[in-house]
């Protein structure tokens, strides 16, 4: 099991997610981000806007995801 925070995954708070795989943790953080966005939480709305800008650039999201995946995989299991 590895843990990453919302912030480390491109979000805006210190909420911690735990998962065995990167796909799982990405899903959890996405779900959390969407909930916060739906509540209109300003920091998460801003994080979502930044993500949208990233999506407008070809290949930028893939590169960004790869970096997060590498960080996740480099972490020790606990
Ligand atoms: Zn958050």
C-alpha cells in the first residue's frame, strides 16, 4: 500500500489516498477532486482549471501523469 496526498496528485489539499496501484490512486484522487469541485471549493476549482489548461496542450497530460506514476512507483511499500 502506498499513499499520496491530493496535492501530490495535482489537487489542492492534504487529503491522503492509499492504493496498491497508480491507476487506483489516480481514480481516488479524481473522485475526491470532482466532489470538491462540485462543492465549489475554491482551491480545488483552481486546481481543476490548471488541469484543463494542461489538457489543452498536446501530450502535456500524458507527461504529467507519467511523472506522477514514476513518483508513485519510486515510493517504498508500507
Ligand atoms: Zn483535495
